């Protein structure tokens, strides 16, 4: 595998996030792409290829988006990697630019959940988890139960993650849920979905799109954000005899690869967007990234370490819990937030120190029992 | 884009093709992969990555297949390029091996249509063609109508393609439709689907899988089949003011790139598998590949040129018309046939001369109006 040199995110954009049943899926894409292309300061004609990350497509989504955009006849690729599809598309773009295959790649993550699911995602009946009646909240709840048995975690520790991220989301004008942020008590007293996860600890199903222009780094003085590394891992099945809970190992593998390639450690990272599909997800991700020792990740939110004004803010965008989780678009939304943060353009959400940022997205579950797609990328502000 | 050097198809395999409502999608994959891995003579542990081509997945299909196979935790990629998804996955594998990203890549094309569609594929309502009530047989019928208006084509010329391919399919024990091959009269008198395409001129919806192991060429004396070139084009929208019918231009672009890279011309090619989803499709594909001048492609089947014992046999496997069209698996089935033919292992279907072969797959239509995904690959027998 070639190492990445001089690859940058030149521009990012997103749609609003929410429940847009009556919008065409292409129009969501258009919003994100138009912003990303303008942000990058490139001409549409400069784009050499488009890589689309989406779980439920629909099939032909890349063509439909291209038709709506009036892009010329560039190669289109569509990749699916469960909830990590958007970041997997970004990773492919980084590889393609890094290896010289393409100069400038448009990345699009997109999902219109509202037209696919009437509120609930029901796993396909032929799938083992579907047959077992185990949708994703159940899977994450099992993760939380096992974590609680091994390390101990209080309801208040988990709820504090929702309080933090939903407060951040209040300052994100594009977030799906941006009402008055709930108190700890309100999170704890919201309807129980699957023990121990209450309603306000679960991400909503959301429509949205995110886009990025990935190309060669255009030098200092530009608004380019450097890609210091990007690692994609997949394919590792979770073994229930593992000493770690479901979803931990793939993040460790991706994080180790990403930090090694970037030549930095977790203590160097100023700001992170991680996969908080459910509150327990943030705990596991942060331990896997090394931000806390095993069993100590649940202390990070209550202690203020990961607050927006803390030492290492996590999910300043509001995360999946507040922005929502339009599967294929989630990774590109995380990427956009980190790019805005590293440039100092995050407005009311801006974190203090912003030289190095991390995006972490995990996919898998409903079809894998394993969280087996994970992308971790380290990005650096231009100087 | 790096040129391809020393890349080979080391082994291929397929499932049976048919209507397998009660089989798990993974079991179809297993059949194809087990055969391909054995055929390649590699150990499962030698596989560095798996790239899956599928249109309708389901999401997580790569993980599910991997779990069923007991493959180690290798990177998984899932790509969607409409009906060309299988060959697009193959193309990505060729790129990945050619660039040194991976040594040995398992390609899988898979689709279980029977559990998705109860006989008919209805385009999604939000899609422009869906809204227009234009499913694929209608699109191909318009292609045929326009072709007839521009160049003239008789019902007998089109029907001759079905007669040829269905006769070939009779000798393919894995083909979906392998009953007594129909006569010209029977093709013409079968139920009209969309003027001028009768039932026996339409491919069936089919379940199936195909697999290939792509790696470095292991030298003469092995059963490796060399990849002389592979070209993927996508993204070109059809303009109805074009002087060519829908679906022609992308094949031309892919063919020109593939022949240029291979350094050969169409007259050098001994055997072809092309995308005959409907009889007219074979006419358009063969003209776009240069096998006949514009407007003369419909003469190839009646003249015997493309018969199994003709000068340049086309679709000796029976093609999509006989083998069936399990979207993502079609390209890998075509690839398997060409590999068997070039090795001289095609049994009753074996063509006489078999040094150079071509695979051509076209995707798009229901979501693109443009046949905008096309892969053309030139392969060469080992010596």
C-alpha cells in the first residue's frame, strides 16, 4: 500500500440534516456538492472522478446525482461499507489521489432514510441478526451490558455523553435535533429503548448528504486541510470469546494504522468526530482510539475532558446523536466538521486548539455483528 | 492511471444460475468462491482483499459472505455500478493488483433477484424512468426502435441472436434456461413484451454468483489467464440528440481504451462475451466493439460469424439470454466463461481458436437512461 503524500481535503459541504420525505435524493446531494466545490475553489470541470458512499443507494445513485449536477462524463464509483460508507468513499479518494490515479476527486456521502424506513430499521429476515430480532439498538445495548459487566458504567456516565453532544448540536444549524439541549435527568428519564439505552441516547434516522473535494495539497496559504493519514479496516469478525466488547477491535486496528502513518499519537490530537450512534459507542471508540485506558472511557464526558471547551473536544458538531445518522452521509459530515474546525471556521462550535483532528467512523452491525468497517483519518490544519 | 502489467486471472468459479428463493445469498457466493479459490490453486490465507460487485446487496453482503467463508479479516470493498457491478469489481481488483496495492484479490459478483423481485423489476417511483413507467425492457425496446429507424433491422435478425445464444446455453449446465433451444419461429411467436422484443429475446431475472482470483501472473506453464487490459467508463449521460442510439457510446469509449491498452484490434479477438440483456443489446455492443460497421451488427448472427463454430464466436456461454442476468454476478460469469474458453476448458461449448478473448458488460438504464457503466477487458491465454 502506497503511503499518502501531499493529499488534502480542498473543500467540504453538507446538506441540512433532517427528515426530508418530499425531497428528491439528488437535491440533498446537490446542496452538499455545490458547497464543497465552491469551498474548494475548483471548477466542476477539474473533477476527475466521483466516489459515492451510500448504504441503501438507491442503485444508480451516482448517475442520478451526476445528472442533477451536470457534471461531465467522469468515472463514477459507488462503495458500500455499512455506516462507514461515506468515510470509505473518502478513503478511496485519498488512495486514488495519493497513488496518482486521479488528481481531484469528489466524494459524496448520501442517504435518504425517510423514504426507506418508516421510523424503524428492521433487519432483513434472512440475515442472522434479523432472524434473531436484533436491530442496531439491541446490538449496542448488548455492547453496553457487556461493557458494564466488565468495567462498570453508570447510567449517568452514559447520559452525560448525550448531554454533551446534544448541547454541541444546539450550535449546529444543520443538525437534525437542535432543540433545547436536554438535562442529565431528561436523558435518563426519556423512554427506555433497550436497557440501558434511553431514547435520547440513540441517534435519529436522518436524511442528508456530505461532500468533499480531495486533491493534491496546494501549499501553505491555501485553505486546504492536509490528510496526514487514512486507514480503512474491514472484515474482522467479532468473536464473543474476545476479551473486548463488540466494536472495539476494528477501531483499534484502524487507529493504530492511522496514527502510525501520521506519525502522531492520540495526545497530539486537538479535536475528534467519532461514531456516537449510541452513547456507549462514543465510550468504546474513545478507548479504542487510546483517549482513555480500557474501562475508563465513560469518565471522559463527565470530567469535561471531551467537552467543547475541554482538553480534547469530541463531537463538537453534536455527533450522530444530534446531527443525526444518515448512514452513508455520516462520515462525510464528520469530515466536514473536522475541516471546519481545523480551519477555525466552525463559528459558535469552534474549539480552542485546532491543529490536528481525527475522524472515526464505524460501520457494520445489522449485517455483521462485528462493527467490521472502520475508517480513522488524521487531518492537519494548513499553516 | 497506471498501466496494467503482469496481472492475471488465476482462477474462476460460478454458482449455478437459476431461481433459488430458498437459498441464502451467502451459499450462492460460497459455491462460486470455493470453485475460484480451488481453480486458482491459492490458499484462502493468500487472499489480501475481497471486492464485491452487487446492485441490491443486501447491505453488508461482503461481511456476510466473508463470515460464511471463514476468510480471515481482510479488507472488504463493495462496489455498485448497475449491471456492470461484477466487472467493475473485477476492474478494481485489476487496478489494485496492477498498482501493487494488493497481491491477490478475490472478486465476487452476486445477486439474488428472486427474493427481491417477484418476477418483475419495477423502477423506484422517485427515479425519472420509474416515474415515466419505463422499466428496462421498455428502454431496450426504444433502443431497438431507434436503431430500426436509423439502420433497419428485421425481426428475424434480432430473433437469430436469441436462437444462437439459447442454443449455446443448452450446453452450459449452469445456465438458467437450458431447455430445448427455440427455433426462429418460436422466438418470433413468443409473447410480445415491448415491441419489437418478444419474451424469448429478454433475459430472465436470475440468482447467481461468480468469483475470480486476480493476482500477479505466475508465468508460462500455469493456468493463469493474462489481463491484457481492462477499461471502466461511467458517467456519460446519453443525449437524445446523439447520432448514436442509447448505450452505444460508453461501449465505444471502453473498447477504444481497452484495445489501445492491450495493443490489439477487434480482428485479433477470438471469442467474446457481451451484454445481451436483450437481443438488440448484442447488436449495439458488437458494433460499438467494432465487430461490424454501424448498422451492420444485426447481420452477424444470421451470417454465422458469431456462432460457436463461426469466425468470432459471441456468447458461447449462452449469454444473459440463456444463463440469466443476476445483475452483479453477470460480469463475473462472463469473465469465467472467457477464462474457461481461453484455457480450452469449456467442454461442449469450446470454441476453436482461443488466444484472445473479450468481456464486455454494460450497466445503467433503470437509473440512468444512459448505459453509463461499461467495462471492457481483453484477456489472453497463457502459453
